[in-house]
């Protein structure tokens, strides 16, 4: 089976958006210029959802499209679905202003 492609716009992104449903066990490929990152889905990742490209520690910054989009509310493993169950949004929160890298 061919890898499922994912969108990654910045080499520092820790997540990418999959371009098709990715069942558990399938390889996901996220290119950014000449840099290709691949992970194996550890669970189903629905079309358009984010997949972790690397392990993120609890409280760690999650980056997408070259910008911080939130922090991990629990440890996230490479290949895992990243969504509201394990990602805390930080945008627009005055109490967190300036805390994301």
C-alpha cells in the first residue's frame, strides 16, 4: 500500500494534516521541500485531521504551518491523532500570551 500523503509547510512542524483516511498501521508521508518525514499511524487518522510527526511531551508546543497552535495536554506519540483530546489551544488566550515558542 502506498503511503498516505500529509500536508506539512514548515520543517519545524510537529504535526501534518492527512490528505486521505489513514488506517492504523499505514505509513504517512509528509514532505516539506526536500525534507520527507514519515510515521506509521498508531490509530485511525481521518481525512483532514492532524497526525503527530514526532513524540511531544505533555506541555510541549505543537507546531503546524510554521506556527505554534497549542500545547500537548498529555504525551503524544508519533503517528497518533492530534485533536482536542490531547491538544490544548493557546491562540487568543490572554493568560498564555507570550508563552509559546
